[in-house]
C-alpha cells in the first residue's frame, strides 16, 4: 500500500488551514509514519505536482489522499473516512504480516 497526501498552499503563500489541521491530526494520532508521500498543490503554480494530480483526478478539495494498493487506486477527500477505512483497518496488520514473511523466508503461516 502506498499513501499520498496532497496538501494545498494558498495564493497568499500560506498553507491551507484544513491541510495543517489534518497533518497535525495524523501526527497526534500516530499515523504520520504511514504517509509515504506528501505532494503540494500550490495555487500560485498550476503546474505544481499537486495541482496537476488534482486536475488529473478531477479533485477540487484539499487535502486529499491517494491510496494505491495492489493496482487499485482510491481517493479520499474526507479525513475521518480515510482514517477509518485505511489507517484503522486490519489491512495494516496484513501488510506487516506480509513484510515479516518476505523478510524471513524460514517462516510461514500456521
């Protein structure tokens, strides 16, 4: 699983308030290490990586999350839904189990 957070910089150069809040919630909740990539959508630069990605995905809200998992791509524009469905799901344990098995070929499921 690969999680990308897209956050916005306003035309004034300030970070968007909601983006700051979501980032702080991720850190306070201990979820920040699960974010693999952070991309900035800078309103002053329509060609910034986040602005291009938002346009490609037809998203006009920030922040948003792009979750890539086994070829599937899911977009989350609601923080609490993202946390519930991605960060608090059993999928996290499944990924940890797979990594443990990959790093220890002498182990197997019981």
